[in-house]
C-alpha cells in the first residue's frame, strides 16, 4: 500500500471512487482536486482504494474537503491511515492546524477525526443532504 499525491493520470479512477463514496454529489472536476486543493491517493496493487482532499488558506489554516475509501476496502483501518497522511502533508506544507467536518450520522469519520483532533462545534444544517455537521480541530505544531 502506498499513499502519494494524486496525479492528472489518476483522475478517472479517483472520480469513479469519489462517485462511489459520495453518490449524491456532482463529480468534482480535475481542477477541484489538483488546482483548487491538494489531493492524496491510496494505492493497493495498482488500484486506487482511497482518496483524500484538503486545502489551505493563506494564513496556514488547513481544512478537509473530502475523504473516501472504496466500499470493499473499509473497516481495515485504511481511512484512519489516509487521514494521518493528510495531516502529515498539511503539517509538511506549513499548516498550524487542521479543521475537519463531517455529518452527524457519519460514525467512522467522526471516529477518524476525533482520534487525531478535538471535537469543537456543532454546525446545524451544514450539509445540504446529510444535515448537521461537527467540526474537529487538530493542532499540527509541536
Ligand atoms: C469514512 C470512511 C473514509 C472510513 O473508512 P474506513 O477505512 O472504513 O475507516 P477505518 O477502518 O479507518 O475506521 C475508522 C474508525 O471508525 C470506527 N467506526 C466504524 N463504524 C463506526 C460507527 N458507526 N460509529 C463509530 N465509530 C465507527 C472504526 O472502529 C474505526 O475506529 P478504530 O480504528 O478505533 O477501530 C469510509 O467509511 C468512507 O469512505 N465513507 C464514505 C465517504 C465519507 O463519508 N467520507 C467522509 C466525508 S466527511
């Protein structure tokens, strides 16, 4: 298993994966992954099994945008490993902290964000389809 920055050539596989993981959403463009944000891809035996997208503001505030593991590869700890790689990428890029948000019913993602961060704020109606959100903050400076 390797986790590496997403490349242009990964777009078709990652877009398919993103559609599997977030079926109610319009497929993000290649620019959304590679220009507007930073994206990591997790590969196992040449197959893209996970992707993770984050952004950073001009004042070193990193934030999560998307995160997914192929359904048949879930519940093996891969989502947690991929999030740790995303935090490391943000730290290496100079971020002081990382803010993640997920919806109230997303137990696995709340667990992943909570293992590396502190739950902060309930955000009513944050998600159009999934309802309320919870934000988590992870300090990245030593
Ligand atoms: C969220 C997602 C990435 C998790 O991937 P995964 O590889 O199954 O995650 P992991 O195996 O690392 O498990 C995460 C943790 O959640 C825990 N968990 C699983 N179901 C849970 C539940 N209903 N409630 C609480 N915790 C739960 C697991 O036990 C694990 O914790 P542990 O490592 O302490 O045992 C995956 O479910 C996914 O792609 N979902 C669809 C897309 C999505 O929701 N993305 C997040 C957008 S914010």
